[in-house]
């Protein structure tokens, strides 16, 4: 049930009529009221039934954050009266749905399609909350209104802002694989094939045994290892909620993880994914060939920072729990704070480093670096000292990790993704995967 | 995903089922309230009213008089008082300021004794000639009778003295400028003037000899209690000033405003809630530590952090390892700048035993930061 501005206008006209017609007798206001009520009720009775309307959603099911998705809604009117309605396709505020309402007329036993554009401002699953139909009578004075559930979900994927770094990293990778240069020793450690010696080849790569069987000198060629396994571990505990710049650490870590996934997929490596705080939040295992990038992007979409402390022991056992496939590169995207690393991770690191190559990547906060350079008055110097203390702690933890054979990548938010890609390429070039 | 839609807004039947319970409760409550309101008589709350039970009323005195066999007639107009008063009755007049001038004249003609409680000057002059107001608006206080009036002597002290009078044939309860109770014999009637309302009030009837004084004064006779009703308001008919159209359009106006409220207030479907993310800066702990340093003036810790930061940064530049001794660092630094090893050592590691010149005041700490910056610049540029 609802009334429109027209009904209110009509009521105020009734006030004027009652005022002017007052000398006619005391019955005037009651007649005016009765007429008003009758008109409203008749209009309400003639409105199409809003409860029997059938609503069906359709359209996009996923969208990258920052882009626009289109969702349509089919409004079917099974009744015998035309449906004159305002329809609200209700989404959460962060879905950025526009327009908010649709005015439409659906003929009897007909259907109409309305389109809503979603411009989400947050990552994650956007569920349709409900659809409300307000069905007006022929005079548009009164309306019947009801809300319906018409489920539809649009998964908002991480934006992958670091994609712009991908071409340059891919060309580095190709250089590594020798597609731009001749395959020479030193650019990989995996034996590829034998071929005839040409002047300029490294004499150290001559395969003397093969040469002895032939007339010509034969060299071995090498190529970077392929089909290596990489496990991306995303720490979603409380430290990932801290904002660096405008975004939580988690978003920066996801960005870096996505660039690494894309790069590794091109390099022929397999990427697994694990998100962990006190329990497994998301897990993607690569099965067979083909890139896991779409699966990882989709798994990342609903992840949110959880306000709990990281359970490092649980994380290590989750990493080790998968099927035993031998050595892999474990990329741990976490924060270099004493609470996380010293008390949680370090005591259990040896079980991890014994079987895998571990790389810890962390977002550095440029704000702390700026604080460390503040000078001028006592308060600024105290701030600088506190920042220096934080930086020294992080340096100490990074040094401690390196001492135990862990690779450490620490870079400001914007540079973490390329820095992590560089670290991966360096490891690949050294044949350490 | 393309599941059929289902309506979840309540239908009329759902609404009725949901609201009938509360509705029945509200109706029952209203019914009970109405029943209680009808069955319980309303009591007047007036000042010195013989039917009022509030502290300022006088129901207690009237009840006691009735219990002692006296007939207490409450007269709310002079007409009623005249009808009830006889030669054997006592006319008790309270709130005489409500009397109109012609009422005052009629009162003086009524038969029987009279007890006037704080009468107006008009009534005083008409009913008890020769009695003058000596002082008024004083605080009520216990006074001693100090006279030969039997009723007063037996009652003892009473809370009187708000108004004092001079004159009269018999005067009791003297104050500084006059008496608080005076009696005049006038045409065979005894007119008693009481200078205080205090003894009559419910809340002070039990104090001192208040009750006894009044019971003695009124003893054994029927009482006509005259409490003049406030003069009726002038018949200014408000509705005569209003245009009849306004009155008649009022119901429609109310309905129009109700519709307006409903139009603006009716939401197009329920609100959609959203779980908002936590907003906390990653640098929060660092800033917290900075505030802690500032509030505690922790110069020693701040200086240590600044110094170790510089040493950490300079070590790779100087080609030294992380475990280089302070003297080695100082020597390596002084080789690349203009300062002596001792000065560099003092700057980078401080003086032992609290003799550090950079920790004396905040200004020194600022100086230390600048000196360290200068040193770092020199080493890097050398």
C-alpha cells in the first residue's frame, strides 16, 4: 500500500473545497473525506496485483572492480490488468546500482526487461537484496507494493591494477627463455636438446660424449625450468587490514599475487593458491595443464581481512598438507611485523625451508618512510624516531629471514607487484626453482 | 541463478495475523484505563478546599469535624452559603479574594458566627469593623495564645502569624506588631478573624495546636464552609472568532496531512544493510609509539632509534658488516668526513653515564637529528 503525490494534492484540493462549501452544512467535510477515500480505494482496487508479478534476473555474473556490469530484470505480469509500476532493483550501496528505480508499464500477460548498471566500489560477491514492485492504479493515486526475492549474484573480482607491468615482465621472461637470444648456457639449468656448435657458443657447453659419436661438434642447450610449482599464500589476518595509502595491505598483496600468477602461467609454471588466517579461507589447486589465473582471481574475490591473529603453525601445516609433489616455491604474502614473524613464523620456518623454497613478500608503508624523514621540531623528531624504530624492526626481521635462507621482497605498495615478479624472474634465471 | 522470484512482503492476512495480538493488547489497556477513570471519582485539588486531599487542601479538618458529629456543608457560592447558614452555624470563609464586592455585603448580613481566614481588607472592614491589618505576608510561626479565649488557651501554641491585626474585643497569639487571632462581637454574632491559613492545611493540621485551635473554635456547631469558586471566565467564544470553513475543513486537513506523511514516509522496499570494512592505517602503531615518545619525553629511546637507523644505513656504504664494532664504524665514518673519530663516536653512540649532550633537552634532540643528517650526507657524498 502506498499513495502518490497526486493523492496528497487531491486531498488538499478537498480541504479547499470543504473550506469554500462550509456554509452548506456540517456534512461537508465528511462527504469530502468519503469521496477522497472512495477514489483512493477504487484506484487501489484497480491496480494490478504486485504480489503475483514474476521477476527474473540475468546478465553479468562477474565484473572487475572499477568496471561496469549490466544486470537485467524481466518483469512478467501474469494478471489481466496492465501493470503500471515503479520497480526498485535493490543492491547494497557498494554495488553502485543505477538507476535506482525503473518506471514501466507491462501489458496483461506480457513482460518487460529493465537494465541496471552496477559499478561496484568493493570487491566480493554482490547479492541482489530484493526487488520491490509498486503497482499503481489507473489514476496513479494509490499503489499496491510488495518486495520479492529474485536472487542474482555478481562476483566483483580484484582489479589487477598491476597488469600494466605484465608486458615488460613478459619480455624479460622471453629474454630469459632465449626466444630473443640464442639459447646459451647460464640462462637456465634444465637440459633441453643437443645441436650443432656454431661460433660464439660457450665452449663449456660442448657435450664431448655426443661429439665423439658424430662428425661435428655438438653443444647442449639449456632452457629455464618449466612445470615448476608455485604456491601463493595470502595472509588474511588482522595485519592485512591495515591501510597503506588508500587500500588495505590485502589488496596490494592480491595485486602482486595476480601479476606473479599471470607471469608464471606464461612461463609454464603451475600456480596454487592458499588464503589463510586461522583457517583456510580459499584454496586453488592446479589440476593438469592450463592457467589457474581465472580460478585464483575468482577465489580472491570474496576474501576480506579477518580481525584475528595469524595462526602460523596452522598455516605451515596447511602449506605442507597438499599432495607431496616435491619442491615448490612458497610465496608468503604477509607483513614483516615482530608479532607475525618472530613469534609465529620463525620457529616453524625450518620445516618449511627444508622442503620448499620460501619467499616472503611484504608491503612497505611509504608513510612510515616519510615519517622517518620528518625534522624541524621536537614532535617531528620523536615521530621520526618512532618510524626509524619500526623500520629497524622490519630490517632486523628481514635479515633474520634471509639468514635462514628465505628470500625477502619488501617494496612500497605500488612497487610490490613488479618487485615480486623480478624476484621470481631472478630465481628462475638462477635455476633455483 | 535464475530461480523464480518470490514475494516476501506481508499480505493483508499476514498483516492482520501479525497485528491482532498487539491490537488486542492496546484495546484491553484502553478499556481498563477507561474503566478505572470512570469508576474512581475525581477529587478537587483546590487550596483550602474541604474536599482536596493534597497538602494544601483541608479535607482532613472537614473529616474530623464530621466525625465529631458536626454537619459540614461545603458552599461554593454565597448563595449556597446563605441557604445553609443559620443562627447556630459557624460560617468558615476561606479564599475570600474570590468574592465579588456584592457578595461581601451579603456575607455580613448572614446569621450565625463567622470564622474568617485571612480575609481581604474589604471583607475585614465590612464584617469586623475596627479591626485593622497591622502587618501581612510574614512567615507562619508557632505563637503562644497569651489571652483569655478559652479555645486558644486550651489549644496552646499554634502556627499563626502570617497576618497580624490590631483592634477587636479579644486578641490572641500576639506577634510583634499585633495579634494573629482577633474576635469581634458584632450584633450578637462572634466574628473571629484568623491571620493564617496554616492551621487548616492538610499538611500542617497535625503540627502544634493547630487542629485543637480550629476544633475548639468550631466546636459543637454545624459548619458552613464557604469556598467561593473562581469567578467564571468571560464568555469569549473562541470558535466565534474562527471562520466556520476552517473548523469544517479541519478533518479533511488532518486527512491531507496524514496522506502527505504516508506519501513521504512510505519507503520503496526495505533498507539494504552492508557490512563495512575496518578502516585502520597500517602506520597506526608507529604513530602511537611516536605519541608515546612525545608524551613521555623519551629522548634516550628516540636518540637510540635515530642513531641506530643512521648506523644501519651507513654500514653498507662503508663496506662494514652488521657486527662491526662502534669504534670501527666511528673510524670509518671519520675517514670520510671532517669530524674526528671521537666526535663521530659521540654523535653515533652517545656518551656513557648520562653525560650525553644531545639528551639534555628536546632542542638538543632536534640538534642531534640534524647533525646525524649532516653526517650521513657527508659520508654519502664523499
